[in-house]
């Protein structure tokens, strides 16, 4: 049996102005939200730390990098991010949050842009994707490497597949059952837990989900599931014949941002230990699992490689004991975020 392919994906993005607890939180650009650079820390806690954790286990990730924030935070910042990721051997692909084109819209007295690409008609979607590709090319990423796309909030619909085909994108990574009741509008009768051929000749690499014990879906995001749940899913995916597993994190998930204005933050010890444990598990079980970038998958498919789609098998189910561990960890994280607590993991 061939190895199960695993895709470690990171959504790299800033943040627009937000009102939290009745207080306006300023927009967060590349330093805080991407690099994780704080006045009270001697090392970065963002994408640099993420890459270091993967590299120590010989792994490479795919960094879906948000582009429209460059209009607010500067193209030079986007160029620095893309350059560092690629220089260290990782993969850069397209990610969009149209609202970040004017991330300080509240201060400017403007209405926010629609942030989910599904809220735009197909033609407008294609224009947004084309502009996003141009911004990544302007940031030093060769156009030939840009073959995959993830929408902000997984907020895509079936027309997104057609818009992607219009601009030459090969692999979508948006289909997320956990977000079906939220922002993900994609539906496909012949979907599968792993790679499948969707509409307009575009392949879909869905976000891996399991079925909770009492129903509903949970996706494999570092901040949302325990290490035990990730390991269990990987083993079950292999047993069921799911050929591809896609996990998600964000550029800011390894830190707690204590103060945007004061540029203060701390490590998120639970999330860091989860990522570290996952990387070590994949390294130690390389006979069964192959970590590949989404860019490599898309290039292979674009080159006419034989399709290796997952059959319509059942979705793995979660286990109560792993969920109990998750609930404990999530509670600890909430305490750690409010109090000066952190496990010694760095």
C-alpha cells in the first residue's frame, strides 16, 4: 500500500480592525500577525517558528499567503514574507481576504468589503484571483509555482472552481464540512475525504474532518483538535484508504497576542506542543505517511500525472477519550491566554 500523503497548510494573514468587548482593536499587519514579533520576546512566534518546527523533523509546509493586506500593510511586507518562506524551502500559494484591502475601514468611516469570495459573482471572483496572483508574482513568487488557492474563512462556492479554472489554478483547498453551516458554500455529490475531481476540471483537496461522537464535524486545525485526535485521524485515514490528509493552522496560532498597541505577546504552549508532536509523529512514521506540499501536488496534476483520487469512503469518527483531552487542553489555553502562564516548550 502506498504511503498516505499529508499536507501541512498554514493560512498566513493579517487582521482588519475589529471591535472586541466594545473596544476597537487596531488592524494587525505582518509584524504581529504573521511574524509574531513582540517587544517582550527575543524570538519570533509566527511563521518563522512554524517553519522551524517543521524543519527540525525534515518537513515542509504550504503557506497559503493572504495578498490583499498588502494594500494596507505594504507590498514590501508581503515580499519579505514570501521571500523568507521560499528561501527556506517551503511552498507559497494564494489566500485571499478582500476585507483587508482596506483593513482600517472603521477608522476611515467606510463599509467593509465582502470578505468571502462566494459573495462575488464568478467574473468578479476570477478578477480577485487574478489580482491576487499578480500580487504574489510582484512579491517574487514565480507564476508557474502558483497553482492552488484557499479562500478566507473557506468562504468559497461552486462558482469558485470555475473562476479558478479561468485563471489557471489547479487545486482548491476549501471544501470543509465543519464550515458548511458557516461560510463554506461548496457542495458536491461526489465529494470524498481526500482529493477529488470537482467542477471545471479543478481538483479539490478538502480540509480533513472527522465526525464527532454526538454528530457534527470537527476539522483538523492545530488550535481546534488535540494531538491525540490528529494521530487517531491519520491512523484511521490510512485504514480506510483515504489517500490525502490536509491539516490547517494559521501564522498566529503559536502565540497569544496580549496587546496589539503595546506589541506584547507570549507563546501558546498548547498549540506549539500539538504542532511539535504532530511533526514528530509524521517523522517517526515516514513508512506510512509522506508529507508533501500542495504546490507539488498541483504541479503533478497540472503535468498530467495519473489521478489518485480517494474513493467515497466513510469519514473517520472522533473518540470520546480524545475529545475529553481536547476539552481539557482548550480550557487550559483559555486560562493561559488571560494569565501569565505558559509551559516551558521553547
